[in-house]
C-alpha cells in the first residue's frame, strides 16, 4: 500500500531452519479488463496524484500534489465525495515528503521521514509521534510502510540505513525489521525478526538504495511482505516469529535482479544498472476475494539502445500461488489498488484525457469457468 518510495528496504529471514520454500501450482484467473473515470464533479482536482490508497471496501483516498489536499472517491458512484485539507505550517502542519498514509475510523494516519501523525477528517492534528516515541528509530533507520494489526496496534516495517548504503554488518544486533506501536498507551516495541541473509552478508555485492525498502500487508496476524529487488514473498507470523518464503512461478520476466557492487551508487554505472532488470512494487491485498495483486517493472533497452520499461500485473491466491500474469499495455502508476474483487491501476498523468475526472484501468477478478 503505499506512497512512492524513494529507496528500497530489506526483508526478514529469522533462521534458515525457520524458513521454507513452498511449491507452487499455477492456475488460471480470468481478468475482465475495462476503464473507468472517477468524476471530479465541479471540484478543482488534478490528475497528478502522488499516491492513491483504498479506504474501506468501496472508496479510495488520493493525495493530489497540485491542489495539496486529500480527496475521497466513491467507487460505486464513481465520483469525488470529499476532501481533507493540508496545512504546511502551524500546529496542524503535515510533514513532507509523505511515505505512507491511511484513513481509518475518520482519522488520517500519516507517516513521513520525521513523524508519525494522526489527523481528524478536517486536517486538525490529534497526535504526533516523534523520534523519541520510537526509541530513536528515525535516527538510523527508515520506516517504509505501516499497517494496522488491530484497532489499537500499528506494525511498522523498517530498514537500517547501513543496508541502504551497503555498509551492513551481520553481527549487529539492531538490524531488525518490524516494530509495533500501541496507540492506547503509546508503548513501542521492536520485534525479534532479523534481516534477510542476502542483505546481512559481508559480500561486496548485494542490493542497496531503494531496492531494499520492504512493504507489506497484514493478513490474520501475519505480515506478508516483499522487496523491490525480487519476486520472493515472505510470510512472517507475528505470533510465533516464524517465516516462510514463496517464489512465484513467474514466466514473463525475471524473478530477481542481479546483485551489484555496493559501491556503485553515485558512479556512472548506477543508471545503467537501474535500467537493466526488474523492480517489483508492493503487494495489494483484497480481503473480499482473499487474493493479492502486484505490479512489476521490467527495464530493458529497445533496438536503438534507449531505456524501455514494460509493466506487468500478477495476481496470487490466498496461498500466494500465481493465478495470472499479463503485460499492462497502458502507462500506469503504481502500486495497484485491490478492493472488492477489482484491481485499479491509475493511468499516468501524461495519458489522462480529461480534466473533469481521473482515469483508471480496472481488472475484475472472475471465478474460473464463469463468463
């Protein structure tokens, strides 16, 4: 779920004995493709959205960077229904850049680089958590995503900055992945999950920068998470701290990009590396269908040597078996929005054809055998 993320986090693998790879059996999912336009009505609202999140079963919340406010769209009525204003200064200020946000129980929860803030539906600050509330977590780690475990507890996923710059050492004890904030008493607890082996080894080659920022979904007290550098999906049981790993049987593109020398960032070799292979976006979960959706980028070069980016849509069942894979022909933004058996992909601003609405590609999940 979750805002355009600048870097990439790492995931967790507790111990080799606790991790197991599960076999997959590819099935067939029928995707009915169409287009919808969510009407702005007479409101001033742009198509330049930096992030779109689902908000309940039949609505989404969009951050509009041009008008600098959040807008709500009803998916059944396909129209804009309301706003949350943003203040840049004063006691109700919203810190930027935004990393992630969620609207829940008439409250807007916002994660930025320096704060975790809670606002009411009018944009007024209810509570702001600082670095001190997070046991100085912001000092040397970056939180890349958050999800609700229950109405009172929020799970955060984070990466130590040593991994971002390729300077991680596997013997450090503070390389952990998950933490929990209890809203009822403001307590903060770090869970005993370790970073993945690919990131903690001392090899000169590995993954750095935004390829190691993980994102996740919470499903029945399990954190389902992934990294941009790989199609691997990790399932962390938060109750017993066990982990399993699933590698989807994707056939259209590579399931992982090559490791790189950790000193490459900032050199002339970095951009060619970026445009050389795959990058997977975050998973989207639909509690109605119990399926997952994911968009992936395949960076290649055309016959003239120019960079080319082809996007793909993958659908997984509740056991993370691959149901469907197909190329996305349109230019779209990431990640996917998955709600009530429907996958929504917002068209890129450059291909939006109307100023009165926001255009989406819609895929409807049909049961096998049904027309």
